[in-house]
């Protein structure tokens, strides 16, 4: 049976951007039994995600191997669970992961990932054009998350800390309303350009490569050299 290590509320509720139509989003990290991983047919890492949906509640949990790989790529959705203010479930191992959260960060990957996700939100805005009713509301949501991702990514890049809850929710809601009324998403285009300049001119506190990557490389090199010393051919 899978063992849940860490779980928390994420999404619009955690950001302080929830509306009456927002779902409650949970994310989590679980560990699969070792016996499953050592068998003849171990599960593929890319399939290590469990998704469940009920009315008004969505849940997404990654197996720890997949979760850590996503965190090393600085994936915003996968990483944010480590930076919440509180969790609905946390084991000692889950708390260990939280304690290592800075070790997953690198300057290049933070910039590329957060800016890339924001650009993806912008593409959705352009493709959708002007909408009415519920689709227009969804367009506002994409605009809010575009602004959030840029703000979070730049803050993480310059301070080494990922803020989850936005400082002024109404500013983000106002931005969403402006985009909903503009089929060309001009304000979003300008915001992307502004943050590209901010990133270019910023001094980052993050390392070029995450320490965990360096640790893995050192372990592999050391193990390989030990094998050679004992006459073991890899």
C-alpha cells in the first residue's frame, strides 16, 4: 500500500486568489512499497501520479521519485508543496523534504520554468481570444496565474524563498478583468516583457546547479572509482 508522506492545499486557495467558482486543490507526495520497485516489472516513474476528482475537490499526488525529479526541474506546480505555511498531512520524511527545499533550486531552472509556465498561460490567452460567460471567467484565471507565476519566479530567483500567498489579491483580480476585456491581452504581453527585463537585470542568490545534482554526481563518481580500485568492470 502506498504511504502518504506530505499533503497540502494548493492552487487558488493557497494563493489567496480563490473565487466562488474555484475548486479546492490538494497536492501530495507518496512513497510506493519497495517490493513494487524491486520486482520484475517496476512501475515507470512518469506514471507515478495519482489523480482524483470529486465535486469541487481535485487531488494530485506524485510518487516521491517523480516528485523529486520534477522539483529538480523547478516545476512550479510540483515544488510549491514544500513552501506552504501549513500542511494537512506531514510525516517525518515529508518534513525532511521540506527541510531540503532550497537544495532543489538552481538559477537557470527557476527562471526558465516560471517564465516558461507564465508564457504558456499567455499562449492560452491569445488562442482563446474574447469569450463570454464561464469561458471569460477562465480567461481571467489564466491572466491571474500568469501574473502570479512571474511574481513568484522573480521573488524566488532574487531571494531564494518562494512566496505562496500573493501580497495584494485585488491587484491580480483587476489584472484578470483587464485581460478579459482585451482580446489581444496587451497588458499580459507588456508584463512578460517587463519581467524579462527584471530577470535580465536581477542578481540571483541561487546556485548555477542544485546541490542535490552535485551530490548525486559526486556519489556516482566515487562509487565508480571504488569499483575500478576493486577490479569491478561497470
